[in-house]
């Protein structure tokens, strides 16, 4: 089985960090799905398999991902994001 090219893996890691910084972190179980998608985009004939071993190695190669977790909204901020408030603001 083919390995995910380092550039593609780095692109995935950067995207995951961006999502987490914006409050939309993914569950680790979802990461292989996106890895497979990026691998197929990079090379449609890829034989890459996002196995549990690959995910373990991915986490080890990108330790910054463990520090980027999605932060939940505070209750008062979340409650302020409703249709009436948005219409009033705009």
C-alpha cells in the first residue's frame, strides 16, 4: 500500500488545525476519511489506505494537532446567535 505524500499529509494537518482554531474540530475517526479524499485528489490511482496504524503515525508526526481542540461557545455567546439578533445586527 502506498503512503500518503508528505505534502498531502501536511495539507491535511494544516486544514485540521484551521478547523479547530475556528471551533470546528473533527473527531479522530473522521480524519482517515479526509485523508483518503485528499489522496484520491492528489492521485486518482492511489492505493493509499488510511489504516489505524497510519492514523497513529499521523498523530505522532503532527503533535500540534493534539493541542488544537475546538473550543465550545460560551452559553451567552451561543444564545446571542439567533435569527432575531442577526437580523437586528444587519
